[in-house]
C-alpha cells in the first residue's frame, strides 16, 4: 500500500509487513535504550502506592480503593454485528475506558501517572518525601504550598488536558492547558470549573502544543507534559496491559495460539495505543495482535509507517479535519513509532459518518455511550473481510470464531448529555440512510 491510497479518504486496513515476533521486537526496543517490562512494573508500583492518597483526593475512587481502572465486559454478537457493521464471528469484549473515573478517557492512566511521578520527584528533591515514600505526606499543606509555586502545562485537544489538569490542580499545582481555538467548549468549561487555566491558540493542535512548550520551558517553575515525546505517559498507558491480563483471567478468557486476542485501539499521536501495545506484547507475546484506528483525514501514524522519516498528514495532502477530536493529530510521535514499529499488526482508517453510526448502535444495543473518537475501535472488524487483512486473520487463527476481539472504548463519560444526544441523533439519521441506500 502507498501514501497515494490515503488521499482517496476511503476506509482501509493496512497490514504491517515489518511486524516481528514479540521477543525479537521487544529485545530490539531494549537494546536501543528503550523501555522494558521493569519500567511498566515500576509505573504500576507507583500507582499502587498512590491509591490511599488518590482515594482521599477523589471520593469517586472509594469503591475501587484508589485504583483508576475501567471494566471489561462482553459485547453480545448481535450487538457487535450492528456496531461493527460486520458479520465476522468470534468473541467480543469491550474495555470500557470511556468510563475511567477522574478523567473520563484513556488519558487517565498516562496523564495521572506522569503528574504523580513529577510530584514525587519534586517532593523528593525538596526532602518532603520520607525514606518510606509515603505519599500521603504530599497532601499536607507544606507540600501543597510547594506545588502551588509550580506550573504543570500541557497541549491538548481536550482529554489529555482533562487528565493532567484535574490531577495537577488536585495536588495544588497551577495547571495550564493549551488548546486549539476549535477545542470543544464543554471541555474548556470543565477544565476551568476545576481551577485549570485554559490558554486558547489559533491554529491546530500542534500549534497549541508548540506555544505551550515554549511558554513552560521558559519558566523555571514550569513543567511541560510533552504528549509527542513522553516516556512517562507511555508507561502510564502501558499499565493497562497488566490490569487487562487480570480481568481476562477473572473472566475465564484464554489467550493462546488457538485463541488469539485482537485489540483495536483508537490512535492520535500514538502514546495511548502504543503504550498499551508495548504492555500487551510483554504479556501475551505473539498471541495478541494490535491494530490502531485513525480518521481518514488524520492517519498520522499510518503516514509515519509508510514514510522514511517524520511526516505529517498535511505533507501528503490530507487536511486533519475530523469530528474525532481525540484523534485529530497531524503528526505521530517519533518516540512511540520507534517502539511500536515492529509490534503493531496493522492500522485502519475510519470515516466520520461511520463513527456516528457505531456510536448510535452502541448506545441502542449495549447502552454504552461513547464519544466519536472512541467509536473508531469498532470499525476495523469489517475490514478483515477482504484483502491483506483477510489473509492476516486466516494466518493468525485457523478458526475465525476462536478469535477474541477486544474493542477499547477510549472516551465519553464526561460528554455533556445534550452534546451526546446530538451525536446520537446524527448517527441515527446516518444509520437510516445507510439501510435505505444499502451502502456501508
Ligand atoms: C487521546 C485519545 C486517543 C489516542 O491517544 P494518543 O495517545 O493521542 O494516540 C484515543 N481516544 C481518545 C478518546 C483520546 O482522547
């Protein structure tokens, strides 16, 4: 497949011929100085240590004793057929990150991990964290006074800002979120309501990130969370793999050569899907197959895979205009690309109309309400019915019905009711048209 094919803006599935065995690919990452499984375990250790403190800061975490985690649920085949617009058999699961507490999206694990790691580093440097690393001390007035002299900033289309901003301001930091002028009004309001400073920029997401970075790097008390280049974010995301393993075990879902696991991850700069892929490959090796979903107008990671160096979707004649705002990214993270280059099975593209249809069907058939970006997870399945993807599936599984397809719903809980109703109505209208027109 070539870059030219992307200009047609038709949904397609690309299969990565550079995919290597998990052992080889992970060894290469480590040899090149990249992260290891130990780093994921250390990130999980930090999040475990913070549980009592997080429970005090966020009462909604009482039921999980301070753990920020989402549920894993089954999606009945009839519902999957509608939502995925596909007849492909198999078992279907939903990893419900649209419902992650505190931040309401997949950004919770990565963003919150990075803020907590940064807070610990500052406190340790100032001698506020005793030798026992008891982080409850960091909720005391002395630590809060220290944090209040510091600014944590981030550039975001919304969800990362919510995650970083809410956590940083809960600890007493000044939190600053740089957003593009077009970012959703309700996301700006939600941030401001939580004491986060929203700085609006003309231009796209990359422009907001660039301004935010320049401003915070010039400030000696500033810290910039670099979505395009953050190992901490990636490690925070990767922790999800450990949690998923436990949930699959509890559900009695076996992952092995006869029962492979196909995971569908909506992709923006790549940190969230890349981090999760990195974690899953350590745990399930060659039995897990990770696919990323990108808008037809913003296939940033796919453009990177098909190029010899960094390149944006603008460079190839695409406009990055999509309603999937969590995925509206023009250029992929080089850091993430370097890590997942040989771990990723494939990347597929999705049209905005199909996102709304899936969102509507999911709400109807499974009572799960997600944002348009998250619906991209469901639109890869139908693309296995032909071409290279069909051959990939046949090779991965002797019996397609033995495959477990896991859809990662990445955001949605905090979308205001009225906004969600508009999404839903749009999807319902489009679903009607698609039945009448017979198109998909
Ligand atoms: C950010 C986001 C993603 C993708 O994460 P990246 O790290 O940007 O690749 C997917 N879905 C939603 C809803 C998001 O907010």
